[in-house]
C-alpha cells in the first residue's frame, strides 16, 4: 500500500467519524441538551481518559458493542480500560 493510499484511507475514516459525531450532536441538541464533540486519533482508552482529565469531566458515558468474552480477553476492552483509568465515574450503556 502506498503512502497516498494510506492517506486516503485515513481521511475517509476521519470523514466517517465527523459524520457520526455531527449526526449524534444533532440528535442530542434536538432534545435541548448541550453537547460537545471531539474527534481524536490514537489509543482509544488513552484519548478518552486524557480528555476527561483535561476537561475535568464529572461523568463519562459510553456505549458498549458487546464484542464477546473471548475477544475481550484477547484484545482488551475499551470500556474496561476506560473504567480502570478514568478520573471520574463511567456509565456504560448497552
């Protein structure tokens, strides 16, 4: 794979991320709830907990996909990692 192809794939992933955040923000704001969206790149657990610390968050709310017990043991779980490292309570929504 060439560097140009990698760049295109990364930018496509960023665009998908922006679209997901925009859609979610519109849904939440339609219920008169203030929301802030942030798109970061890197280790998921590290980026979530780093942001929560910097923002002095009171609560982290995150969804769980339910990847399964075996895969969780093999690759780790973002939810579990955030719970272990978070500077505040974490609410997991299925």
